[in-house]
C-alpha cells in the first residue's frame, strides 16, 4: 500500500493525471503539441496525482511521447480516408478541439457518464474542429458497448478506433472480448492502442500499489505482444516503440544516453525486448 494519501480513487482519475502531462508539455517553448485545455481539465486533483505518484513528474516523458505519436497517426489515418473516429475511454482527450481535423470528420468521445458530464461542463463554450458527439457509456457492459459501436458504424465509411490508456486496466478476457466485438463491425478498419509488456510491468512496480489501492489496477501486459490480437481478427500494421520515439522526439527519460550505450552490450533478443517494452500500435483487420 502507498505510504502517501491516495489521490487515485477510480480509473477515471488517471485521465486527470495524464492531462497534467499534456499541460506540462504545452507550457514548454519547444512543445511537441499544444493543449490549451489540459490544465483546466486536470485541475488541482490532477496536479495532486502527479505530485503523489512515485517519480510522477520524472515519468512524464512516456505519456508525452504517447500523445504526440498518436496525434501523428490519427492525422495520417484521417488523411488516408478515415471518416469516423471512435475514441473509447476517451477521458479528457481534447484532440477534437486542438487538432486540425476536417469539419466533416465524425468523432465519438465515449466514457463514463460522469466523465462525459465533467468534460462538457469544463469545455462549455469551446468549439470542436470536427463533428463531435459525446457518448456516455459504461464500457464494461456488453449492451452499452454494442450500442456505441452500432452508432459509430451507422455513419458509413472507414472507422478508426482509438483506445489510448485503456487496455492496460483490463483483464485478458476483457481485452479479448473487446477485440472480437470491434472486429465484428466491418467498417472498423483500424484500431490504435498503446501496449505494455511484462518487462514494463516490472519497471512500473512503484506505481502499481497506488493504482491498485485506487481501484485502477494495471492488468494487461501480454507476453505475446501484438500476437495476442491475431485470434480475434487483428494484426499489427505498425509498432512505434515508446523508447525509440522518445529519442526521435527528444523527450527521453533522464539517463537515456547511458541506457543507449548499455544496450550495445546486450544480446539482439534483449535489445529487441527492450525496444518493444512499450509502444503505440496500429492494428488492422487481419
């Protein structure tokens, strides 16, 4: 159990936590992206989570890299013909407000009813760039998932599903069920996720007690990596290593140069495992 007061009490609180990281990046003069709404949405609660999590600020780089890379992939996929984005467990994601999306793009922002209400209240008066629809739904319920999926599919055209920061909080069975249900929708062309390995799970031991005590245990670290999704109709189209992307974007962890040098002494298999320790993955229908 953590020895500091727990500031995470529900998995939804992690959205406030990540919003602070977006605010931190936005306030840099060389920011990779700008989210003028992030600090407003995170509030004091988000700041408290970052301050009480072990290495809360030092580990910001990974979330910032994830946001920047997903921004790139989403914009590319929209440019390649995606007409609908289905954002599951969207939390406090502001991409419909901050990215230069086409006005005709349909974007479904899906989360628990209280999170959707909070998001709409905090962004009242702001105008999204695209056709944004908020969907209040408990995604742990199959009937509510099916309602949301059917609505997104009804618009026609290719759908990109986004589930940033969701899968790690689910069980293997829950992820398998979600993958199968998404594949059952013929118009759901691609699925953008972030994926963590058992190796990363070992590195995250400092966070695990805080999240578990706050009803948000991290559970999904498939040892088979993206091959987990193959029996459910999805295959890896693109894997962006969080580590490799952090070097490209110049947002690496402290001591990155030392770890890069050390990696040269490892076997090829261990270097590959380290590179794929966590990543941003675009899945496509198999």
